[in-house]
């Protein structure tokens, strides 16, 4: 009996191995079959010749690594269309959402850097290690909005372009337009108007701000929407001034304002349950009308709408002073792709990036990801809320820079200091002094 | 004769060679390599490494965040070690005697230990969150009586400790039960005949004989406590405001979020030293006490 069972098991194993081989072979077959399919379906003779010429080329695989789970389908569509045009190139996308930074770091360290990858916040660090190809001077960069390109955190002072920015996102205050209309409130443009809004809401027993501080990353956007207009819109070289010692956290009064506004929002939200509520919980609060406002990035639109699709949501900039001219919306490049410096197929990688900067590809990308395009002449109304943001863009009331130029090791110290401040662990003077030290240490560590 | 002995030891050496090889590859080499890295300014993607002496160690020992993480870990370990021991001992004494469904209960208490810590943590996040909130609204508990399990700085560490105890108590209970069954029944019978009450038997006979097991369990719990990583990562990510950032989580953040590999290696060497010292002290203490017994 036992023997029979063992024999059965081993047969099963062998069959399993064979099945494995079979699968690998069949994928190869399909990739080779693609050019033929293409030949049959191309209507124009010119394109056909082109395709023929390319079909005769050696097949080139390109490995695309990113962390944008929600873009999987869109990428698949784009890749399919791209492979139709360049039948000899096969693009394989790999999506890593769980700690992508560490995984990418391991790949880079073992010389397995993907051909095209999303370096996200680590892009500049990876570039300084010499692992990224400089895109400066590539013709497809002409398709990108000039402001986006020059303000992009992927472009450094020496004119190197370390990643192709594809779309832009923004951070601001989501607000429930119905509640605002009912209480006869308008979006505040000064700090005293903000105080008035908070007062009226609280009088009417509505929580002004939804807070989801159990996910500690949700605290940082509240400060970014302040520092971007209050500091960087006036001194776009603040980071360099800080690094060279000409400015500091302690000596810049706007940093005090930033922490004051953070405290104000914490005090006028679901303060008692703030650290018990996570990001989804906060989205739920604003979606259900329990809270009137929430400071977040554009990415929160999708989860809020998925809870309550009827909500009439608006987006506004955070007031940072008594001057309405300062109330600017914080906009920034969101998704960017870099090419590995060691890729075996640099030309093909560039072809793919070029494809992403075409107008129809960009429209497809932005309507599905609900973001603003970085490509010239592409504007997508993915949601009524986009009109609010476009109003800021059209009137030039936007600012683009905040945390992206910060040294990597500083980011964690900064995030830690925010919750320590609102929970009263330390005085503001001490915290600002600590941020100054943390910045200097982080800059030194990265050298 | 000497030749044979020599030949034998070569033979034995060959036998342990494979194990030695893996021990070297996966333990000694990484250990000495991180010792070296801790003395450098190794940084994330940067391929250049410079020797900087003990600078990383000075930074670690003067950094408020790191010192705080040590303090958090000590508090957490003390809490878990004491209460997991007490619970495990309590259940072991309960399930050692004549108790209906003894085997069933042993299995039930041991069950949480078979689950992955990450899953246990997520289950408890759910219990502290949604389950607790529906409990609060079902019994309309007044706001003053409500507990913010993971959102309050003082409670969060205790909530984490409760989760850890729930997960590991069953395992230590089994060790206690095994050791209780080694106590000769004659002793207990004799005591009972002499008129000792159940409580007296436990206090005067069972507990003294269990002391070596208590020592072992304490060492195991302390070392496990100092290395806790999964529970804070999954339950609180170290928050609120660093109240649950254990040393291992701090090391992880330094190495993989701040990219400061060298500094993170120095922090882990400090952790290694702390665990070594505590284990050595407990071991010496136990040996001195156990010396008269054995």
C-alpha cells in the first residue's frame, strides 16, 4: 500500500516537472507568435514594412519594475499597444507593493537592476550611486510640460534628468461641498477665515478635520501643504541654504507656523480617536459626512468615492498666513520612471519611455489613474474635483516643491518629530533644533 | 594509538563539516561582516564605504530615538516575561491536575502558538479596533470608560504585550506541564496524607521543583522579547510617537527607510551586546543557584 502511494507521488512529481517545462515553452511560443499576428492585422503597407523590419530583429525583453498596483491594467494596455508597434520588444511588468524600496535596493546591490524602474523617493539616492542613465537631451523630454520638468524632483541642479515624470498629483484639503453650502461657508484663503470655518463647523457639531494618524504617514501631508507655499514658494533654494548653514529650522519662522497649523488641525479633528483611526477610517469619516475636511493627496479621491460615490467633494489649498496670495495648491510630479545605467538595451528602453509621452498614451494613463498629466496638451477631467485643481493651475496659484529634495535619512526623523510634537513630548524649540541636527547628519550620511 | 585517535577526529570533523560550512556561511560570515559595516559609513545605494571608527556607536548611544527604543523594549520585555510566565504557570497547574477536557484545553491554549505572528497581530488589530468599537456601541459604554487600545501612548505597549502573551503563553505552558509531570507522585501523595492543602502542595512542593524550568522560560522570554519585530510592525508601525518602536523596528527603519546601513549595523551590534549580557547574567545566576541541586 505504502509503496503504491510512493509510486503515485513520484509520478505526480515527474508530471509536475514536465508541466513546468511545458509552460515555459508555451510562453516562448506566444511571444514569437506575436510578430506574425501583427503582420496579418496591420492595414497600412508602410507600417507593415516597418513591422517586418523589426520582426527580423533579435527579440528584446525589457523588465519594468514599479510599485503602482492600481496601474497594472493600464500598463498592460499600454504595453500591448507598444508591442504592436515594436513587435521585437517584450515588456514585462513586475509590481512590488510590499516594501519596494528594499527590494529595489537588493536588486541594485546584486547587479540585477531592472531595465526600467520606479525609484520613487529613492531616485536621487540611486542616481548618486551611478545606477541611473541620464535622460537629459532625449527628444521625448520635449513632450513634457516645461514647468513640470524643471521643477521635477528628478531633475538636479546640474541639469541631469534621472527619471521621466509622467503625471502630477497634488495635496490639499478635501472638503465636503454640501456641508459648506449648507452652513454658508466658502473655502478659506487666510488663517482667520480657516478659524471661522472651524468655529462654525464645531458649533454645528460637525468634526472639522478627519484624522487617520494610526497610519503615521498621514500626518506628513498636513505639513507639506503648509511648507510648500509658506517656504519653498518664496525660497525655492531653501534646502541648499539649510545644507550650507545659511538657514535653519530654528531660524525660519514659517516652520513654527507649520507646526502650529498641524497642532490646530489635530486639535480640531477627531482628536481623541486620531491615533486609533487609520487612513481608511479617515477616508470613511469624510465620505460619510462625519467630518467636513481632510488634508490628503489626490490619491485619497478613489477610496473616498468608493465608499460614497455621491459625495460632492472639492479640493482647496491650505491657508498659511493672513495674505490670500500665499494660499497656493501644492502640486508635484507623482510617477516617474528611470532607466538603469547598466541596461543591455538602452535604445529599446528609451523607445518605451518615448511611447509613454505620446498624447493618447498619456490620456489613457491619466484618466485611469485619476491624476494630472505631465505631458503637453493633455488635460483629463477624471472627476468634477479636477475643475477645482485646474482653477488653481490656471490662475498660477500652485507651488511645486516640498519634501522631495530632503535627504532620505531626514525623512524618518521628520515624520517621528510630527507626532512627538502634537502629543506634547517636547517643546517646539527642541524639536526644531533636533530637526536641524537630523538634517545635517542625514546630509553627511548620504555623501 | 595516537594515530587512530587523530584519524578519528578527522573523521568526526568531516562529519560536522557540512554543518560547519553552513554555520560559517549563514552565521559567522554575516556576523563579522556586519561588525565591519558598523564601523563604516555604508549608505544604501552608495557603493563607496569608508572606515569611520566608532562614530556610529557614539551616535546610537546619544540618539534620543534609539535610547527610547531600548527603553520601550525593556518595558515590553518585562511586561511580557512576567505575565506570560504567570499565565503559563497558572494554566499548567490548572491543566496538570484532574480536569475535565484536559487534552482539549491544552490544545486550545497551544493553538495560538501555531499561528504566524503577523496574522496574530492583524487579528488583534481587528479585535482592538472594529470588534471593540462594536462592543462599545452595543453596550453603550460611556466615553470616559472607553479605552484607546492602540492609539494611546501608555496603552499601546500593553495592548501589544497582551497580544504577545496570548500568542506565546500556550508554548510555555507546555514546558511547565512537562516539567510538572516529572515531579514524582509519591511526594505529592505523601504531602496530601500529611494533611497539606492543594495550595500548600503547589507552594511548598511544585513551585520549588519548578524553579529550573522558570529560569529557562524566563531566559527564552527575555531573548524573544528583545527581538520582537513582527508585532509592533504589524500593529502600530512603532507609533504613536515612538511609544511602541522596539529596537529591532528602529534598526529596520534606520537601515531600510533611512538607508543608513552602517548606522543600522551599529545599532544591531548594540542589541546583540544587550542580549548577550542579559543572557550571561541570567545563566550565571541560574548556575550558582542550580549548583547545589545538581
